[in-house]
């Protein structure tokens, strides 16, 4: 479903990322943002620098499921819509009339990288970036690390503190599928 542009008076933020896969850290940032904006769009995009483990449809589906759970558990907060987009994040932000791009910060390395991007987005597109520091327990959570654990045969159940059960189930299916690159890599690791 296409995103519905916000009215000029509405404070709409987009929380953009690849969400490959979505983590409790992502959801933590999103929940914190629900008290700051009138509406949030969790915008699932594609990062050309990183090959995706999950398809766009899979990432959107998992995000919608987890966002629905969050809103059901804590209904007092801004509405959240999940959408997929292609192209530049700033172009998407302009198309939906967003007042800000929301970014989660885990550590000082994130801040350095995100600060450069935020300044560029403001200069190029005139859109502000709002940083939200994730909760301490998710400070070292990254989708890349989760994919490494899965690919190298690590315990997926051991990830239960940082990713939702739905993600663990989907990772198991991918790892058990010898036709999937993750499954082939895990299989090759077991052979060695």
C-alpha cells in the first residue's frame, strides 16, 4: 500500500532502513519515537552496498507483524505505517511530506556516520534528521551481526534477546534451505 502524504501541520517522521532483519533495537527506537511525532512511517529500503538476506516483501511483512504487536501492546502512541520504497531516502521523505528522518544511534561510530549523512540530507533536501539513542541492551545489536551468526552456524535461539521470535523462525528456514545462500554457507561450514 503506498504511503499517504502527511498534511503540512502533521509532524511525520520516516524511519528508514533496510531492516534486514528487523531487531528489537529497531523496535526500541520506533517505540521511543512514537511519543515525539504525530505519525511515523517505517520505510523499508534497499541498500545497494549490502546484499539483502530477506526480500523486500519478507522484510515488509516481518516489520508489519512486529509493528502491529508493538501497537497492540502499547496503543498509546503515534500510529506507524510500514512501507517499502526504492531510491533515495530524501526523495521518499519529500514525497510523503515528512518533517524529519528518524535514525537510531547505538554508539559513537553510528553517530559519526549518521551525522555526515544528516548534514548532507539537510543541505541537499532541506530535511532534518532526528537521532534517538537506542536502549543500552541493544547498543551492540546489528542486522549484519545477526546475519553472520546465522551464516556461520551460530545458535539462532541465542539471538532471542535481540530479535523477535518471528525473525528467528525465518532465519532457521533460510538456513535449513540448501537453495538459499545462507543455507549453502551454513551447510559448507558444517562440512568443514
